[in-house]
């Protein structure tokens, strides 16, 4: 490639990678995207981050960022045209606290609800009910504002919504008839947004010796 760009290892359907790609796209920055197949992870990615999970971002100076929230912050601290880091309600720390709740407790129950066969002696409906505690908190927020921290999208909306999307995918009929009308509308709007659709384009698996594709 004629221009040296940061390299982003990503997997299209991973919610952590989704939120990283959305932040990068919003920031106006460009990266070289290398699409990963999780059952065939490239050694180049493993060498950068032994966690073996996406996203992994290698900056042009060699710095490696392998936490999705840190990738989001890296992008938005360069350029934040829609003020994702500046909520109308609360603070960046408040947003990060809600995101941490999503990434910890809610993700624990989401995995055991959506992928129950991967776990021994798991009752998926019990974990759905536990996950609903988090959803109920989101519904309460969205009953009083269009987005989680006010009337414009923030870091929290983009960081959390891919996981709520996964929760819905586990049983769409149940989710769409559950008593969460504000959450359902919020999720539908985000899933249909131009930004989300733009970062969900399909890419071929990256192979050693290839550059990757410029994203976005």
C-alpha cells in the first residue's frame, strides 16, 4: 500500500470488533483491516496479542491496542465529530461504568443464554432472566431520553448495542414481544443506521502476504 496505516485485526460478527469499527468509522480515521476467521487465527495477530481475540489494533509506531474500548477511545480522542465522549447526562466515567456492567455481568449471562450448549449444566432461560436485569435498566434510561445518556448517541450506545443485538438474536420472537418498547426502538434504529450497515460489509479472510483492505 502506498500509505502506511494502523492495522486492525477484526471479525465481522464479533460485537467487540463491531463497536471498534463503528468508532473508527465515525472518527474519520483509516486503518488497514485484516478480516480474521476465529477458527484460523493468523499468527501475526497472536504475536501482537496473546489473548487471541479481536479487535487488535497495531499503530504505525508499533503500539498495540487489544481492548475494544481502548480502540474506540483511541479513535474518538483523535476526532469525535458527534460528541460521543461528551454525554448530555452524566460523564465519560458514568458511561464507562455502564459499559463495564455490560461487558462483565450482562455478557456472562448473554453467553450462557445464546450459547448454552457450550457450557455444562446451564439453564439458558435462567440466564435470560438474569440478563433481563440489565435490559430493564436500559429500558428505564431510554424511557426518558432517546439514547442512553441523553438525546444524542454516545460511546455507551455504540459499545453496548452490539451485545443487546446478540441477546435479541438468541430468540428474536421473544425479544420483539418482551416489555421493552424503548429498548426495541433504540436497537432497531441502531441496527438500521447507515453507520452500522457500513461497518458490516463482508470482507474475505486475510491471508499472509496480503495487505488487507483500507477501512472504512
